[in-house]
């Protein structure tokens, strides 16, 4: 189809979700260039989610891994906080 596209990874927060909302999580989505601007598409969610925190953009998933390590490592804790601004 010759439509420019790019792979995105980031954090999908729970902002804007009705309670009890699902917890936020890391996610991947795509952006497609149509009509002179980039549009975000996420085929894995059943409804639009607006509170995305973009971490990386690239050509494919190899360009934007959520985690890339070399050698032995142990992740003991990882927390992400999101707050809605007025």
C-alpha cells in the first residue's frame, strides 16, 4: 500500500479509565502517515486509550524494545506512576 508507518513503544496508563480501571502496562502501537500527518493506531485495545506515554519510535520492534540487556541481570522492582494534569 506504500503508506509510511512506524512502530512505537511506551506506557499505557490508567488515566481516563473508569474505576475499577485496569492497571497500566507497557504497550506497543503503530503510527501511520495519512493526509499529511501521523495518526496513532492500536489494534490490540477494544476502545481508544488516550493516556499514552511514548518511550520510543522506530522502524520495527527491534528498534524499540521495552527492555534490552546484556549479560546476567535481575530486575527486583520497577514502578511507573502517571498523574493526570488539570
